[in-house]
């Protein structure tokens, strides 16, 4: 299958939320999107093309809230489900991902759902565009801790995105690297974890210095 065909061979999935439901487009075959050059250069895989349980759980949690124009950023947005839920809950949302394809699909899904979402292609190793707009009221991330470099990057990045009033919500299916991240984060954040089926949602609040 050629790359263009893979991008247009899409599945339309219905995701029930606390308030209504969202229809999400996703590629039928994520493996068909693998870019061998990108993988050889930085081992980037098209994880964005899957509708992961963590994204669904986080979107459902967010849909219960009234965000009241809270400045919200999603890291690694993939198909955009948590971003769309946040926008429909009243947030002013920026959806970010390293993959231009993910950003394009998020924009398509936002248009279909009637959600207003800004988007940005952004690499966590070069986060200047995110930091320029910090502090954020709410930072979202679903299943981000699947490679060790992600642990290192997020340990450095997350404390720089919020201040004492900002909140970080990370949904994770119980990956081993999430435990390592949380151990590191405990020195900078208070952490509260709630279970949502097989997914844990970790709520991080920056500790006051002194």
C-alpha cells in the first residue's frame, strides 16, 4: 500500500463520553504508515495512528469537567481525542505532536466534532514554542511513557510548563517506565492517582518551593 493510500484508508469510530460521544477518524492499518527513513533516523513509529485506551480514559475524565476557558495543552495528541474532549468542555486547547500526520488527523477530527482546537508540530527535545506560552492551566498526556527517552524528556519538560496553579493529567496503562517517571517526579510534584479500568490517571501539581 502506498503512503497516500494508507492515509486515506480510514476507520470511523464512535467513542462514548460522559457528555455525548465523539466520532474519531483513524487509519485502518497503522503499520502501513511506517516511514523507514524516519525510523532509521530516530526510531519514530506511527503510534499516533492508534486509538489507545489511555486516550479514551483521559477524554472521558476531561469530559466530566467544566474547563471555563482554561489554557490547555496536550502533549503527543495522536488522533486528538483528549484535546477534543477538553475543547468541548470549554478549554482553550493546543494539541501538539511530533508527527505532522497526527496534527493533520487531529485537525480533521476537530472539524468533524465541531471543536475549536489549535495545533502545533512540536518535539519535546525542542520545546521552545510550548515554553513561550507557559504557564499552562492544564497539561494533558495519554500513554506517553513507552520509551526511556520520553521519561527523560518529560521529567525535564513538565515542571517548566506549569506554575503553582497548573495541573498535569497523565493517563497510563501501567507501563514500567511510568513507575520510573513517577519516582523522579515525586521530588517536584504532589501526585494523586485514580484508576479508570486498566488505565491509571496521574494528577500532578507542582510543589511549592521552600
